[in-house]
């Protein structure tokens, strides 16, 4: 009998986002056969306590899964530690895991995609990560799925064999990069991945995702991705830990199942070029960038 991957979802203090995420997830094909683990971090201050409690009450109403386990943290450990600890726990127990945060609306076929991919590449050590989000690339002839170097964090899955390579120590990671690797890592300078590493080292962010991508990159690993996104991130309203109010990453979620997986285990050059061009042009003109900056500043002043 097929063993489906457990689903880990990490919640904090956004009940409306969590409700939409859980609603769409419960409507997935395979949801009623899947085990769901809800990780709820504790409030970091008094101002967050009421919203955290609302999220915990919401978690207790969730239905539509084979079984549900709620893990309520008694102290605030932060998103990064919560994800690292939760993923480690589940891959050690099940050998694989599907990971959601609280602001990800999914296609009805997202869990099917994850489980099919996890089964398909279970014994292929080069494949280390399965992502479900993809930018709006507007390239009609890309294959249904493809391999790429970077790991997306908006709905993903992995195996215990790959997670063993996760290196949380940013100094150990950064010591393995030279200028050429930094250029490749940052998609030829079109994305600020290396800056994220530097900012983590400086204590300006607490990203688990950039360390996971760096760990994969240094192992010459591959990530599987759909050409048509199976996830839409609803957290780009300024409410998230690492999100601004912006719309450049909006997508229309795929409404059909994924049926094709590449047999050649190498990065797809056409997909890489399409992603590079998207990243290079995603912020638009100087005028558009200025308008976005002002909007973000106004939003921050309202909080």
C-alpha cells in the first residue's frame, strides 16, 4: 500500500491566512488519506498572544485529513527553528515530508504532485527538493515540470536522505563559496540570494530557506519545479515575517494534475533562462520601483 508523505504546516499569528491555507489544502486530492501535523509557535510578546490563540482555536476545527496532530510550542522559537525542528522530526519518522506555511493557497492537485514526485525520485540522490510554486514565466513551451538549481520555499517537499545535507551553520556554508559560485548561486546576479546569506550572518534575517538552498547548491543538487504554479502566496500583504506588500509574484494556480516528470537529471537550460529573465525584470521600471517603495513605506507606517 502506498505511503503518503506527512504534511507539516507551520502557523503563528495570522488566522485569516491560515484559514484560507487550510481550506484549500483540505480540498486537495489525497488530503483525506494524508496525515497532517500542525505546528503552532507560541507568542513572542503580549501583542501577539490573542492572534496566536485564535490560530490555535482554528487548528482544533480542521477536518478533511486522515488524522491531525497539533503541536503547540510552549515558548516562541521563531519560524526558522520551528520549520527546521518540525521537518527533522517528520523526515526521521517517515523518511519524507511535505511543508506548508500559513499563507499558501494550493491547487487541488498539489498533494498529488508532491507525492508522485517524492515516489518518482525517491532513489535519485541528485534530486533533493520538490517545489510547488513557480513564477509567472509566460513561456508556453516549457515542459510540465523541470529541474532547476534554486529551492523555492512556498510549498515544498523533501526526503530524509536529502535533509541530512542541510547545514544550518552559515559560516560553514559561506566558506565553501568563491566568486564563481556566488555568481551561479545568485542566478547570475539577478536574485539577492548571496545578500540573504550575508544578512543572515549579520543577524538581519533568520531565514532557514536560504541555508537550505545553499546546502543543496553546494551538493550540486537539483530541485523539481512545475512550469505552472500549484501554489499562490497570499502573504505578500506585509503581514509575514519576510514579506513586503507587493504583487510581482502573483500567479494563477494550475487547475489540472501534473502527469510528466523529467527523466534526464540535469537543470533545464530553457527554464533557467526564463527564470533568470523573470528575476532580472521582475521589479519593472524605475517609476514602478519607486511607486512600490512608497506603498511599502506607507504600509509600514500604518502598523
